[in-house]
C-alpha cells in the first residue's frame, strides 16, 4: 500500500526539479551556441566575388567607402551596422539588385558603417570592413558577414576571413588587431549624425533618403531611374 504522505511530498518536489533541469539544459544549450558562434570555422568560396573598383577608400574623414565605376550617374548611400539584423534582411533582399546596378555602371555604392547595435561587436566589424575595402574586398566582406550572420565574428574569425578572401597583407592583420580605423569610424559616425541618420539600414539615392517601404529591389531601382 502506497504512503499518501510520500506521494504528497513527491508532488511538491517534482515541479521544482523539473524547473531546475530545464534551466540547466537551457544554460548548457546557450553556452554551446555561444561557443559555436565564436569558434566555428570561416568558409567563403573562391576568395570572395568579383569586386568593383574602390573609388573612395577608408580613411578620408567624414567620407564613406565608395565602390563602382567612375562616371556612374547615380550614387546609392547605405548606412549599415554589421550586427544589425534588419541590415542582414536588407542585404538578403536587395543584394543582387545592388550588385547589378554597380556591375552595369548604373550606380556606385557608398558604405557608411555605423555602430548602433553593439558597442563592442559593431565597431570591430566596421573596422575590419575598412581594412578589407583597403585591400579591394569590400563587397566580399559584406557578402561573408551577412551570409553567415549568426557567427560572432571574433578577431580570430576576421583574421581567418581575410585569409579566405585572399588578403595576404600584414597591414590587414595589424588593422584588425589594432583597430586602426577607429578615428575614421568616429568621423563617419559624426557625419551620419549631421545627416540625422538614426537607424540602420538607411538608404539615400542621389542625396534623397528613401522611405522604409521603398527599401526593396523595386523601390531602389525606381529611385535610381527617377533620379538619373
């Protein structure tokens, strides 16, 4: 015959045990995910992708990084944060359209890397982007970061990325390790503040800001066509 007092005690203890087990499993899972984000291998294909010319490189105070063909009639300015999930969504949706506009000489793109999302991670990635652009790998860097957005992109992973992209330059490693473009990034941030940019992604076409509803392939193409 079962002991009713023991059964009652079990009923009181069991929910607490379940909660503890669930919490422990959640912590273990979180630790595992964090470890994977920081230590997963960096893989890109064929040293990135074909790159347009860098018209304005990093380091010019208050100026973004402009790529494309000299003489293009339109300029698309993209204010982004490499840790911004909405920027990743924007890149996924419009990346092919932006590529075509640059490749056929219709437009240039000016990148303004900002640090809205993470005070630690965003500047690290923006600095590495500048170092990549200085080596002619701006778009390959953008593809890699947003293409594997769940990765933490630690300094070690950014070093691996440089190697994968074919950047065999000691200056790249020094820039990534030493945050060499911090001063330039401050000037970019100040310029964006002067322009009243308050979030990412923010897009201008030939100096006119696009509404959020127009941050689509069709919206960007229409803006370029109407202002060319």
